[in-house]
C-alpha cells in the first residue's frame, strides 16, 4: 500500500512572509515620520512593528522547513504539529471526520491519549489543553492551515488503515 505524504505549504508561507515584510517596511516608514513618532498612538505603531518583525523569522523558518506536514504509512500516522514520532496503528483505536466551528478535522482516538500527550511537543500540549477545555479532541489533524481538503485525506487514511489492520 502506498503511503500518503502531504508536504508543508511552503507557497502559503512564502506569500505570508512577503505580506509580513511589506507591512513591516510600511510601518517602519510611517514611524520614521516625526509627526507620527510624536503622536499619542505611536506606541501602538511600535507594538505592531515589533509583532510584524517577530513574524519574519517564524515565517522564514516555516518556509525553509522541507519536512512533510503529514505522513501516513504502514508505521502509522506522523503529524508534524504533534511533535511525536509515528503513532502506530496499534495505538489508534478510531479515526473520524468531524466539523468543528466551520473547519473539518480528522479526529484520532488513541488507546492511551495521556501517554501520547506526555510525549508530544510542549506547543501541542498547550493546544491539546485548550482543545479539551473547549470540548474538542486532544489529537486531531487540522489541515486547513496548509490548504488541503480533509475528506480525501480521511478516505486515504481509512484505506491505509484497513489494509494494515486486515
């Protein structure tokens, strides 16, 4: 059975980086004006400029990251935001497609979610905590940020899972 590999959305990050840099340059140009620097709202301009400047290295890192976003094969499921190695098929007790606040996610049911959560990245643990507080699953594949339709991915995951568990 062929594996499913979904690459990082490098084109999307390139576009976001370009927009970020243009806005950063525009904010610096505005703040270079003496009348703008003297305005009572100048601290807000500096705050926006700092936020835009902080986005540059983050977006650049995403743009240069050549790792795939999702891999599904005979080993299981590897999803970069989890910060884990492959979750083996033996640990995945269920997979379902759900609509959550206008976004469609692929929900993973795990045999021992707390064990997997303890091994996941600190960023994912925060996201999982927030998701659970809102009544959402701790482990789900949200493909909206990379512009991939989840239904065909879900169907392919189910095909691979069925062939492995058969």
